[in-house]
């Protein structure tokens, strides 16, 4: 029983981290428009 509870907490923490990353990405690109997408694709390719 204890193992299932700890696993549930781990999964909840992982999900919370994922949502935080999504929120940061949304905030970063909130002002972007479709015309900015080419620049964003180029930026991703150079990484």
C-alpha cells in the first residue's frame, strides 16, 4: 500500500513540473504571431 501512495505522489510531482514547463513556454511565446513561427523554427534547428 505504501508503494502505491509514494508512486502516486511521484506522478503528481512529475505532472506538476510538466504543467509548469508548459506555462513558462506559453508565457515566453504569448506575444508571438504566426509570422514569427519561421524564426522560431530556425531557432529550434540551431540548437
